[in-house]
C-alpha cells in the first residue's frame, strides 16, 4: 500500500504540474488574443485600453473553464510521457502496477482540477462574464445597459425598454432576436409616465419588431385606460446589432440559470435551442474531461524507440481534436433529428471509453 500511495503521489504530481503548465500557456495565449480583439472598441464612448484589459480579466474564469479539458488531456500525456522518458514508468510497471492503475493515479489530479472548474463554472465564470458584458455596454453605449437582476435596459427617445432576457433563435437567414417579458415605459414632455406596455415577448424578424400578448395601460390627466392585444407591430429603430452585447449567451450562464431559462421556454412551448445544448454540455462537462484524459493516456505508453514520444504526443492531440469534433457533430445531429441531447453527449464518451478499455485489456 505504501508503494501505491507513493506511486500515486509521483504520477499525480507530475501530471498536475504538466497540466497546470499547459493550462497557463493556453490561457495566456487565449487571453492575449481576446485582449487584442478589444482594440477595435477603443475610442468608442469611454472605452480605453484599461477598459479592454479589465474586460479581458473578467473573462479569464470562463476561458479557464473552457480550456481545461484540452489542457488536462495534453498535461496527462506530457506528464506520463516525462515519466516514461526517465524510465520511471518502466520501474512502476516492474513493481507490479498495471497501465490502468497508473492511469487511475493520474486521473486523481484531473478529478481534483475538474471539481475546481465545475465550482468556478457555476460561480466565477458567469459572474465574470456578466461583469465584462456590463462593462463593455456601459463604456461603448449610452442607450443600452445590462443591470444585474433586472435584465436588459434600452432607451429610444421618450421610451425606455426593459426585458427580462434576450436570445437568438435559429441561425443564418432564419435567425431572429427574441426578448422575454418586455416592458415599455413611455414618458411625456414633462417627464411623467404616459403609458406602460407589457408584452410576453418581442420578436425581431424581417427587419421589424412584433410584440406578443400585450397589456397596455395609458395614464391620462383624469383617468387610466387599459387595453389588451394578441400582437401588434412595434415601430422602433432599436436593432439586434445594438442589443447584441446584452443578449444572453447560454454557454456563459450557470446551470441554475440555464435550468430556469429552459423551464420558461418549455412552459411557453418555445424552442430551447442553444439553452438545452448548453445545459447538457454543462451537466456532462466533468465526465467529458475525465473520459477524454483517460482515453488519451494510452498514447503516453510504449517504448521510446517505437516512434518517439513526440509522435505519440501528436497522436494524442489528434485524438483529442477528433473527440471534440465527434462530440460537436453528435450534438448538432441530435438537434437536427430531434434526438435526446443526453444520448448525444453520452455517445462520444461511450466510444472513447470502449476504445480505451480494449487497449488496457489487450496490453494489461
């Protein structure tokens, strides 16, 4: 048992060091590219280089979350490869450890980092994205704002718009912008509230807005009038491009918020679209990370003279890329043909797990 505990510390420590090193390199490069992308906003409103830097820093937790599976997979192959190059893997094998047992030792470090990333993805990630989104909106526009807890705010002349949330449904030419739980506050020249309009949703299609399930209250000097309508056109110059920065991006939301959004869409018989994809992707995230690492670890084994570690690392990277492409293809096909997204997420994992199991069964 002492040998096993020592081997776990040796393997886990090497894999942890390699994964953190790769992770830092990928995150640094990704953040640098993101920061350079903010330069096009400099000079718009009060947006400065400092604003762009702060915006990028706010998004780092989310970027770390998204890059972690790739960093962990590469770190596992590099860590075990370093042990193989120094003949330590050979010594562990001679001491009676199977390849599967060695991989489980490495998986301990991956499991620890995965747990931290899951916690970050539910807390720091969404918080940072909301801060970054609000910062960019505040700095670049004075007619649109994103307020925590109260949704989207926009102004057009004497009318103020508030929407609980916004999203894009469909894609390409069929894409449309939808705002949920819309309130329109119209003020008169004296700054008094002239009317309040509530709509269950507002849709922008074919270059124009349409309000649905409307309840309007108009305030007159001596009376209040109320009216209802199923739908009506809304003459507004507020374009989707203006609202784009404030629209919800499902993959940046926490699981709890995604669940609330899905419940709302299902109650109103609306297409869950990317909200369902993001929810199940978040749900299966830990399993995807662990399965990917365990399935890529076999590429770290083998005699160095059989092709070199560089060749095996390249094959491991190709495997990881293929896994991500297969996962994406599986989810896209599930959306097109109406297949359960849970099955679409499980299929790549089952295939990779089966391949790894066959390898370990054959090689021992």
